[in-house]
């Protein structure tokens, strides 16, 4: 009986030892994790804001069209489709120097995810945005400093989509219709292309090349027309030359030399005198 009790007690203590060892390992891991988190946590301040965030050692392959936020030289940088520093990861908070909340959201390996909000200095909500893997995706609302809605609508893959309401301007724009119109103007539809082909076919007989005989007679007509033109030009030149001679005779001055008959009759008149 005593032996059995001793065996049971021994097993109990062995089990307790295992539990103690496991708990010690767990506490060590947790402490390492918390120390790593403390090491990755950053606090920076500028002339306007104070920012608190975490960074990650992971370096995923950058994707096109995605906006990345990264930390380098005590500054947060933002670039499209690439990065060159330590990526922001986890909860991000930005404060004014008056300790009023300015912006809050979550990063996942440098990319904004979930709902992001920003505030004015007076504490009034400025924006609410929905992000998905570094791209605006979902409902977004923009407010003025009094709290009135300026505009609201949806983003799809980083672009405005559907109906957007611009309250202060009193205007609404349906971006899905706008995109369709742009596509239609860029390329005609199936029926448009079909009727265009028919129109070309109907015009085709009128634009056929003339036959050999038509070409031949058209050449003759052209030659006749050119010959007539040349004859008319020659007659005009002759007429112009005759007119010019007459005018020259009429406009002769006394200094001009007399012709043969004038000299002959001039001599006779002198002899008679």
C-alpha cells in the first residue's frame, strides 16, 4: 500500500514539473514577443503632429497599384507600387500637439486595411475611408470642419464607382455611366461596326475603277480640251501682239526714224521747194 502511494505521489510531482516547465517556456516566449514589439514600436514627432506606430521585418514582394507606407530616417514615407524601408504594421495613431486625435487606422505590412478615420483640430470628424490591401475599396465620406457632409460615395479598386453625391455643390455624378460612355466613344459596338460595314459595301460600287474604254475616251477628251486651250491661248497671244503693234504705231514720237516711203516723199518735197 505504501509503495502504491509513493508511486502515485511521484507521478503527481512529475506531472507538476512538466506543467512548471511548460509555463516557464510560455512566459519566456511571451516576454520575447513583448520585447520585440517594444523594439518595433516607434514614436516620432514633427512641428504639427505626434505619431505612434509599429514596424515589421517582413519584406513582401511589392504589387503594382498598391500604396505602401514605410519608415526611414525618422520619417514616414508613402510610395506607389514599391518601398525602400521598414514597413508599417499594426495600429497607427496620429495626434495634434494639443493631444487631439488626428488620424487612426491599421497597417498590414505597409498597406492600409479596414476603416481609417481622420479629424480636424476641433475634434470634428473629417473623413471615413475603407481600405483593402492598400487600395481604397468601399464607402467613403468627407466632412467639413462644422460636421456637414461635403461628398460621399464608393471606391472600387482605387477608383470612384457608382453614384457620388457632392452636397455643397448640389451635384451628383454616376461614375459607372461615365465609364461606359468613355468606352463607347473609344470603340463602336457590334451593331455600329455591322452598319458601318454595310455602308462601306453600299458605297463600294460607286467607287469602282472605270473600265478600259472609259479610260481611253476620257484621255481623248482630256487631249481635246488641252488642244483647245492651247489654240485659244495662241489666238489670244496673236491678238495681243497685233494690238501692241497698233499701239506702238500710234504712240510713235517725232524722234522715231521714218520708213522708206516717208524718206522718199520727204526728198521730193524738198526738191519742189
